C-alpha cells in the first residue's frame, strides 16, 4: 500500500489598518564638492515638456540637500564633519581657509580620517603622519605654506640663473666664459646652457626650467 504525502503552504497577508503607524525614513543628499550646487533639487527640475494640467497629479519629490557652501551656521554639527564642511566651504579661497583654521581651535585636534577626507574632497595636501591619530591642521597648514614659499623662492632663484645664462648665451659666450662671469662651476652651467641652446631662438625661461626638471627625473 502506497502512502501519499501532501503539503500546503499557507501565506498570511497582513493588511494595514487605520490604527497602524509608519516610521518615516529621511534621505539626505550630502554634496562634498567645493563649488556651489547647480543640480536639480526636486523631481520637476528634471522634467521636460509636461502639460501644466498634469503637474498637480505628479508627485514632485525633492531632495534634502546638505551642501557646505550653503551652510551659514556650523554650530549644530557635533562631529568632525563640521571641520570637513567648513574646509569645503572655504576651499576656493585660501585667505578664508587660513582665517578658519586660525580662529577655530577644533582644527588643532582633527582625527586622521577627517584630514584624509579633507585632502580628498577639498584638494588639499596636508601631511599626515601614519603614526598619529590626531593632526594639528593649523600647524600642518602653516608648515605647508612655508614649504610653498621656500619652493617658490628656490624656483625664482633657479629661473633667475637661467635668465642670466640665456642673456650671456645670446651674446655668444661659452660655458667657460659664463661660469667665470657668474662665479659658478662649469658643470653647473653646462646643463642649463645646453637646455637653453636647444630652445633657440625663443629661449623661454619657464620651458627651459621644465626641460631641466624633466631631464633631472630621467637621470
């Protein structure tokens, strides 16, 4: 005698009643750009030609936008996102950035992950010591500015020497003569002389400098 087994799946569907309540979900769009937001803010901003008579029947969903450039009061923020947003708001203006960093003590004690985010989204290049979990952004920013000034000073001096060598080269002076005039070693003058000579007759100082830097990297 064969036994037959049967099974049934019972699906229970619960319907909403007027006593049921929903928990609202809020979606916030965080814009981490340094420029002003110029995109759509609601669904209708993306519509093409729509009959105006239909508009009242179309849900016009809007986004809850959080854009640093539009924030006027940062005191409501309780986490390190405040520092990130303040930097993003002022990233386009170095003087304002300097003012923010100097006047807000919170920037003297910023966690490493926030500084990494600031570097990523604001395009800054704050030095980060992997051993440190907290960074003094005020000091790091000032150190970076000083390094920039030093690099600029070195660049200016380098281009000044190139310019002097070009002027003497145009007078058909040799490497030895130029070295003697400038009281410099011939091995220092020679590569600059050759680079300048390769760009005759323009002798563009900036291009000569770029060529020298390129040759230095290839050496």
